[in-house]
C-alpha cells in the first residue's frame, strides 16, 4: 500500500469476491437508499437468498433504528471474518477504474482510499477533503457501532473532484482496453451495469500527478478567481457524507490507542469528476410522516406573509411549476395526504437555495413535535406516493447546478444537508469492493 500524503490518498489493498461468486447477488445498493420502502429490501433478500453477498456485510438503514439492529450488527461483523477466513474475498493491490451504466448514462470513477487526517466535516472546515453539506452528528453513533469492531469497510461513498480539463479519470477510460478486467456484470433490480478494471502502475502515476496539479495553489486560485492563500479543496463529498463522517469519528476515537500508522486512518471511496457527462445532480425531496400539527401554521409563524400557496390539479402540474420557475423567489411543490397538490413560493428568502428555506422550517416543525418523523427521498414518484398517504406531507424541490458546487463550498461553506443527490435511488453506488480496517 502506497501513501501519497501531500494529496491525502492511499493506493489501497482491495478485496474482491473470488471467482465463481454470483456478482449479481454479491453487489447490493447503498444502505441509505429506500429507507421508507422496506419492500425494496425484501426483494433484495429474495434475490440474494443464502448466497455470499454484501447484503450480509452492511446494514440497510431501513432497519437501523428498529428492534433487532444489535444482533444484525454482530452478525455482520462475524460474517466479515467468515468471508475473509473462508477465502470468499481475495486481496489485490492498486487502484480500480469503475464504469457504471444506468438509465442511459455512463459514470466513470477511480476507487482509492482517502486520508481521514485530511478530512474535516465540521462547519467552516478548510480541509483538503471537505463535506459539501451539513453533517448531523446525532446520526453518527448508530453508524459507528457498525464500523467499530468491523474487519472490513465497503464503500458507497462517492467523492468529487473538479477537473474541467479531464486529466485524472478520463485518460484511464481511454486506455481501458489494455487493462485487466476485474468484473463485468448486470446489477439487480434494474440498476444497470458495473465494470471494473485494474489500473496499471503507469496510469496510477499519471493519476497521482494529475491530482497534484489540481491541488497546486496557483491552479486552484486561477480556477476559482480567489487568492492563493485560500485553503485548497481537492476532494468534495458527493454521496455518503455521513458514512465518511462515521469513518472519521471512529478514527478519532481509535487513534490515541493505535497510533497514526493504522488502516482505519483511511477510508475507501470512489472519486468522480463533477464534469463527467454521465453524472447528474438530482434534488433530494422531503416527506414528513404522521402529521400532528399544521405545517401552514409553522410556515406562517416563521416567514409571515412572505409566502404564498397556490393549489394545482395534478402532480405533473406541480412538478412543471417548480422545474420551470426562473425567478428570484424560492418555489417548491407541496403534497398533502388527502388534500392534493400545490406550489409554495417564498419571497425575500434568507437562504441561498430553496432547500435551505424549507429545511429550516422543517427542523423547527419537527423540534416542536409537528410530525412523527422526516425522511429524505429521491424521485418525484416517491415523494408524490409517500406524501399523498394519510397524515403525510411531501415537499418537491428543484435541483441545483453541479457546476456551482465547488465554488459555493469554497466561498460559502457547506450547503444545507441533503441538498443534492448524484442520481436517483437506483443509480446510487453498489457495494462491490472491500478493504481491511482491522
């Protein structure tokens, strides 16, 4: 394993399933997807049955706060050791080039490890590796229970680089016909196709040098029109913010006992170029479940008469109004169980983005016991379906431009939590590679 400390990366030893394992059953989607749709995970279980699978090495968050989570965690950790001891997982050294094709798009990435010493998820961070949205520290302890005592980590974390000249990942794509193919298969449940290639030493060196070029103060300053004294942001969180924050929190807890030269100092991720044509930013919508108080009363108490509600006849009309709005106000869709659809418009918003406007209201609403719970969902169909159920409400949000991400984080700091998603639910990263952390 090679450590390139100046750019905060490690060339890792990666574990992949041995030949003969059914990869369609092995790879499952990120644990933080379909959190309000247990039927999806029931389908996954029916596909996997008793085959070796990453389903047995991860805890879908649909079960995280339910009875029986502790035995599941213990079983996950024992299964990790069983897969290692039984040879189900085989080690290989080096970077992996990944292609994911889904919904008519192809996304490209490199699997490597990031140095958690160069990552800080706290507000106002100026670290080389940075969160792009607010981190809810209260969400970390249950996730830490899974990682603490685990022999392996399996990443669904996607981290972005801002490489408009396409110098890091795209040259590997151009050379992929000469690389060893490590896996090549269709993913379950209409989630597309996944292919992985072993990156050779020559390309590995070129990747490192290209990342170093992006991290040069003069390159960084010129790209964003800022002073050369501004702290460099090389890696920005895309998906899996709380997973990387969990790895960081566990490492901070461990390092006084184990020292700095320990595998848990690093976290396995996939990096992608924010300028990849196959990468799209999708909004993350909100659904509140079990309404107990009036949402309109809460909105009125916070923003007064600076909001307006307009009923519309259909979900499609609501979506069209939000997606096509180009004014300075903040506009979002509203779905209320049993009461239909509408559009909320906020004048003179204090937040930069509509997601910030509604999140501050929902935070106050939930704190006051206005509903049983809140969830963050992908896709208009899901927010309409769940929001239309009795005693529920859904908020349909507009998207943000991916080209604005890095400069916004550099100048303004982290975005409101759950601002954007890199694709919809079925496009999320599937667990495939593993790495030893103990």
